[in-house]
């Protein structure tokens, strides 16, 4: 199984207690979301309700497959305030 680098920003980093982790790569974004909540708890669940993901630099809001195997970086972004 291949690896995934997960980078956390702002409130997501606070919820995770770190700015970056490397995990075994799940097949779907939905599985990743579940694993993040299972690992980091309710605070992460709150971030993910309104946050977003960047998968190799592309915004993803669906729960589908993460794409072909190989190196993958997912950024977990909290909702941003301001305008």
C-alpha cells in the first residue's frame, strides 16, 4: 500500500496536534475523512464540517477515490474568515 502525506493548517493543525503526518493511503476521500475523525476526535470533525481538502493542489469536496496510486499530498484546510 502506498503512503499519503497529510498537511494541516490553522485550526486543522490545532485539532491534529501536528502540522503533518504520513499515513497508509486510503482508497477514498470519505475513508480519509473517517480516519481523521477517528484519530483526532470531535475537534477535527468540527473543522472538517466546514473545511476543505486540497489533493495534490486541487480542491476536492466529493468523497470519491483519491486517484491513481503514487505519491499523494492532502492538505486539510479549515474554513477561512474574512473577505
